């Protein structure tokens, strides 16, 4: 109801009243149609407390809170940021001392005592520089910050960055394998991150079709015919069985066999893989597949012919996503397309399980793109903090390192095979 005009200060004139208003009954508590509701001032969020966790005992004690945070705020793309995955990583890759390998530098944030952020980081001294990087390398294929779904999450990450850099004082921060849709991606752009490698992760959108048969229609008739022919050919070899294991000793053994087979494949092709050649990777995956009271979402599929495991696929599942991590096959069955048949069966099983996204992870190899519905950009970033870090980033990470990789890839296969064999033998003794 409109307010009557008030007399000016010092005036003896009484306020005027509308005659029509005087005749109408007054309706209390009914605002005028054009009145703007009163807006309560928004309360500022509670401040956060930031801490850098450096002790393994403190890391282990975070388990319940970390799991709760992931349950309410974790994305399926953060499958490598679960507590259990990180716990297995610490068991195999964490150095016994800062001089012997990666050391914990886990950034956590609490608001009113509640854990609202986990930034899984470690420090490592390489080439005389102190590097701050993701926990999880080289087994984690995506890096990200686990942060609660709060309105001020961007501000939380900025403050977390300032705290961890100010506390650790690294020369360079290397944040590798960051998806374009990662929670941390906007902050990296804001900080002026320098891209040192760009990749793409292919994926299948299984939710785009009502059933697997319909989904497969996106492949050409010729491709589907070749798949059916390969399946018939395999059946002629004997008993073909599709095996699935999750947790336990058999899953652990299958993972170890897959890594052995993958190593042989790479050596035969003359490809040097420091990650796979490192014995810690096999031990990590064997334990993660077994579970040991800390299930990490590892699932293993195998294609058996007459009891022999001809192809093995090691995957990691999280929420509505499953990602194929290590894929290997027996070379003597290569012409029988056992790898392609296993991948088809694995995708079909994921469809039956109701999993909407089948992630092939980076890099975007040709065989992955034959199956993929799309790709997501995955970038390695470096953020120099000191002058030494800036020189290292621009001279080595951006210039020399890509040149060395290109030179190695250009070597004749016989020579690269010899180098790969020697490198694998040397790493096996470490």
C-alpha cells in the first residue's frame, strides 16, 4: 500500500491523505503490487583453514573425511583422486625420505572443522629444482583438485594455491594430465600456466543408445561384419570364455600378467616406457586389483581360449565412468583380433552394467578413435615460481624434452628395440 507523503522538516502542514484510500479498508501485511521484497544481506562464507600434510600418519587419518568428501562432491573424472587409489600409490611410490623420492605435500582445507578440499600433491627434487606435482604419477591418468560444491570454490582454490606455494616454496609446479573440464582448469588459466604437452582422451558415450546392438550401428556395416567374422574364427580355435574379476588374488595375478605382456609388446615395437618398465607399477596394480581392504575400483577382463589368457584389459571404475588403463594381448593371437574382440565384449559388458561413459584415456591412439564418440583435451601444465623454474620450464620442458622424444621416436626399429630391451632390463634390476 503506497505510503502517504510526509511533511517536510520544520513544516506545520499535515500530510495529505487520499480520499479513496480513506474509504477503503486497510489490508495489513499486503505489500503493494510493485513493491520489491526486502533482500537479506548474504552472509559471507566462513573462513577456511589451510594445512599442508607431510606425514604419512596424517594422510592415513584423512580416510573417513576424504571418502565423505568424494561421495558428495567427487566427479567420475576424478577416479584417480579417491583416497584408496592414493593410499595404494603411497605404499609403492612415496619415498622413504625426501632424498629418496616423492614426499607428501597434500593441501587440505577445512571450514568449520569440515574437510572441503583435498589437493593431492607431492614434492620431488629433480635436476636441482624442487618440483610440486600431483600425487599419483605415473599411474594416475588425470590430475585434479577435490573440492566441495560451494559457491566460493574458485576463491578457495586461489587461497589454497597461495598457501601451498608459500609453504612449500617450489621452483616449479607441474600439473600434468589435466582435463579441460577439470575443477582446477580455470585456476591454471588464471595463473598463466604454460602448456608443455597436449593430448586428447577418447571416450564412448554409452548413454546415447538404448542398447548395445543399437549403439553398434554407428560402425559401418563392413566393420560389424569383420567383428562377427573374427568372433566365428575365435570360436573355431576352441572354448572361448570372457572372464571378469574384481578384487582378490586372481584379479591381482591377471593384472601382473597384463603388465608383463604389455612390456613385451612395447619392447618388440622398440618403445621405451619408463612407467611400465618400473617394477613399482606392477606391484601397485597387483595390490590395487586385490583390494587389501582398500578397494580402488580396479576391474580386470580377460579373453580366454582353451584356458589361455589371450588378451587382458585392466580398467578403473568410478561412479558413472569406467576407464580402460592397461590393455595387452598375446602376440601369437594378434591375427585373430583377440584385442578387438575383448574390447568389444568389455564395452558390451559396461553397457549391460549401466555405465554411461567408457573412457579410453589419453593418448588418442588410432584404434581408440575407431571406437570413440568424442575426445576431451588433456594438457600437461607447468607454472614456474622461481627464476630457475622458469628456465627449466621453457628450455627443458617446452623445448628440449619434446625434441628428445621426437628423436627417440625417429630411430630405426631394430635400434630402438635394442635400446628398449636394455632399458627394461636395467629398470627390472632397480
